[in-house]
């Protein structure tokens, strides 16, 4: 009996399956390697089932040049007419902040082919680029065409309303729309509104919203803790994070940064050691964003020796960590140590890639 070789179509289905599984599991580099293997196997670029996962991977890894090449391959394969391929390419350009390219793809879509995902991509891209006029225009256009905004649409709008007081009124309007439409029950929407209120210093409104939320994620708890931290109320931060643990949530990086910062405000060495033990238990003691805060915590508590031990334990030190240690010695009335470290930092950092 002779075994026939698999047909090109069967081989392509095999590679498509590998590409899709890799992207779905978040293994974006592996996804792109599978595509390179597909091309090396002599297959011609792929089909409509190939490119959405590739565009998603390029967007996640922020690889604009490769993403453009994927777009070119999709054109050559005649796959760009597929709504899922076009939407995935639109999402890629939007996430990589290539707004003119994203808008061109969007405008080239027949109105009936514009999915909710494509509208949300454009709303979010314009909001994150602080082009709120364009985001609002998109939001109004989709409603005018009978496309109902989703929670993702509102989260996209709110992403541009977090850091500037000038955007507060728009953010509150979006919040009002969420209440009117029932989308306030969508947890990501509630978390986005909560974060906006905290960033704008509206802690009373933020606390009211937080207390009214039936479901909370670690994002909700961390956002509220950040608000209390802004006012220097470390007791409320401790109480809130204790409630968070009691509710069965595990600390994430942001929650732990808030906890370390609250402990630094308190300045109690026993509490500092307890927080440090919690970081070790949680597996975050070597986290780059936490170590400078930990050094600062011990320095605030007057334990410069332990602060130095934490500093010394880090193999690859960045300028933030050096600054924290130098500042600790200055605050601890050890200018000699601060000057010695300052003289060392330039030599050390020049050898850090």
C-alpha cells in the first residue's frame, strides 16, 4: 500500500490550527514562529483563517513592521476582504497607534461589515491618543447607525478620561450613559469609572461607587487603595487591603505597591518587616517596580542597614533603585554614604544594557 502525501490544503489547516492555538493561549512569539515555518514549508502565505491570529500577535507584541508585512501577505493571499481579517488588521494598527492606517481600513469597510469590535477599536484608539473629539464622533456615529455600544465601548471612551481634569466632564457623561443603558453593571466599566474618579480626586464619589459594587476584582480594591493613599490615609489603605484579603482576593503588584507606600507613610519598622514578609510570601520580593519602594520603606523607618541589604540583593539595578537608596541616605542624615553611592552610580549604569 502506498501512502499519499498530505494535500497543501490539509497541511495549511494543520499550520492554521497551530497558529490559532498559540495566539489563543497568549504564546504570540510561538504563533509567529509557526507562520515562519508555514512559509518555510512552501505554502503560499495562508488564508482567511491564518491572518487574524497573526495580526493579534503583532498587536500584542507591538511589532508594527512585521504587522505591515502580515497585512501585505494577506493582500497577496486575497484574504483582506474577509471581515475577521480586516477587523484584526484594524485592531493591530489601532493598538500600535497607527491611527491613519486604522482609520483607512475602517473607512474602506462597507457599513454593514463594520462589527462592534471594529467600532470599539477606533473609539479606544482615539481615546488613548487623547483625540477625544474623534472618539466622541465615532461613538455618536455608531449609535446613529443603530449599533449599540457595549461595555468595551465605554471602557475605551473612559481610557482617555483618566489623567486630565479637562476630560472629567466627558468621563462623567460616559458614566451617566452607562447608568442609563444598564452597562454600569459591567464590571470593567465600573472599574474604569472608579479609576477615573480616584485619578480626579473625587474620593467621596469613588467610595460610594466602590461600596455599591456587588462584584469587585483586585483592580477595584487597588484603585480605591490608591485613592486613600493620595490623601495620606494609610489606616484606610491597611483596612481596605485587609478586607480585600478577607474577600478571598490575592494581592497583585499594584495592591502591593499601595501597601508598601502606606507602610512607608506609617514609618513603623515592625509593620515594614511584616509587609516585606508578605512580599516574599507572594513571590514579589524581586519585582523591579517594588524593590525601590521597599528600599524607601526601610529608609523611612530608619533601618538603612536593611535598606542596603535589599539594594545589594538586586543583581541588575536601575536608576530608580539607585535614586531610592541615595535618597534614603540623604533622609537618614548620611550624606557621606549618599555621595559615595552617587559617585558609583554613573560607572555602574554605564555598564548596564
